[in-house]
């Protein structure tokens, strides 16, 4: 009788990787919220001290952010938070509209209502974060909702590409801060988050006209120079 092969426990994931991911999430939230302002330069040791970690996971996180277009690598200096113009973000929104709009509209006609209702907690969570004015938290919740919608298509390539473009639209534009901007930002987030719920309500009610309007409003994007929706 053959001896059973010994059970080998899974290799432990190096703690350094989990620290990197935590730092990556923190840096993304800081960039989206503007706490790390567009154009500002930061060294790995400086950020490591801020987040109370070693410089290695910070460098690794920053390299990933550089691939996403969030920061630029400055040899022997550190990293500069990328400066995106309003036009850059609006053009990316147009790309998202081409990727997502037609697909989502088709899904509302073919996917059972019960599967759409499973997305309700994601929509509700986005509204809660929007009301709080949590820019970083809302950015992640917004992308989670959109990912879940596109996953209904079963096209994982579409999901990956659309998610990458979506993330790039969330980096703030390099514009001067305006008085009362925080209030306007929160109002914009709430309006965008509410559109998720409006879409789900229209699908549940079977109102084709309302569904088409909701998809066009939220997934259709705007002309270059207009605001970017979530």
C-alpha cells in the first residue's frame, strides 16, 4: 500500500506584502482625498515615518502607484504626486463611458432582477461613505459597485480594463482649492452614489425608460471639460 503524501501547510505570506498592501491603500486614500496634493514630492523615508513602517513597503507601494499613473518616480529624490488636468479626467471618463455604458444597458435587459438586488449593499455602503464626505472610502466603494455590475457580464477582461480606467478617473485634478469645496465635493459624491440606487430601483421596477436614463446619466459620461461621475 502506497504511503499517502505528507500534507504540506501553505507557505506563510510574508508580512512585508500585507504591510505593502496596507500602505498602498493608505496612500491611495491620501491621494484621492488630496492630503497628498498633486505636484507634491515625497521620499520613501518620509512616508515610512508617517505610516510607521519601513521604507521598503512604501517604495513597493509607490512603484505600483506609478504604474497606475498616480505618482511619478523621481530618481534619487522620491515620488511626485501626478498632476492631472480636468481635461485628462474628462477624457478618461469618455473612455469609461465607451467601455461601460453599452454593456451595462445590455445587462439591465438580460440579467435577472434578483442578481441586481445582490448589489444593493454595495450601493448603500457607497451612499453612507458619500454622506460622510469620505473621499478615499467612497472611491473604493464606487469602484466596488461598478466592478460588481460589470462582473454580471462574465467578461473578466472587460472588468479588469474598466476597473483600471475607473481608478485613473478618481485621481484629483490639479486645480486651486476653492472656498466651500469640501461641501461641494460631498454633495457631488452623494449625488453620484444616489445614482447607483436609482439604477437598481429602476431595474427592480422594470421601467425600461428609467433604466436607460439612469445608465445614460451615470455610465454615459460627459463631454470633455465636464465633471466626472462615479
